[in-house]
């Protein structure tokens, strides 16, 4: 029998709405730092976690070079279980880049429609779903949003409804 200590989780932080904060001086949402350390402490997670800040960026500003850098982080990771916090607008594109690599890892991308720092955020719920999914799914790339888990090549973001849904 294996223990959780033998299977730590790497969380790759890329920004997105998940980590946005309101800048009172500029009157806009910006990035200062990641909320993940605070969240992990609050939820009392006992699984060993390695946090990696890849880049804090809105996913609409993410470029192909950013997606490649995220994919390379997944390839280099000694952990076989990886959660990626990502902006929802281009999450599917990043999942495709990683999915096409065919890595022998479980990679789950998640994000938030409402920033963690705001009341009513879905960030903690989505992170919890992703952490549960990454421990139970076979090797592959997935998206965990809205209480559901989707294979990377069978999901899209429905922008009109603000949810992820299956395709195909």
C-alpha cells in the first residue's frame, strides 16, 4: 500500500481570475501574489504539495510561449500528480498543449469565475475538486470546473452561461 507522502502533488500557479486582487489605487483587478499558500492553510490539506509559480497572468494575455513553459514544467516535474491554476478564458488551449504531449502524469487544470479574494468565489471549491480528481484519475489531462471533471479534448467554456461543458 502506498501513502500520500509517496505521491505529492505539484500545483503550478499561472494566475487567472483565481489569483486576482482588487487594486484600490488603480481601480482594477491585478496580481500581487498567489492566494494558494493561504488557501492550502485554510483548507487544512494534509497531502504534501510543491507550489510552483509559473507566471501570474490573465489567460487572455497568455501566449503560446507561456503554454509551452507550463507544459515544460509538467514534463520536468518529478511529481506524477499536477494541478494547474489557470484563467478560464484560455484554459482549454493550455490543456490541449499539455494533452498532446501524452505525459505519464495526471494533470488537472482548474480556475475560478470569481476571484478568491471576493465573496462568492468558486476558487476553493474548484481547487478541492481538482485535488480530489488528480488523486483518482488515470494518466491524462483534465479540466475540473463547476463540480465536473472533463477530458482535455472533450470540453469547452460556454461563455454565454459562464460554465464548462462537454463536447463531442
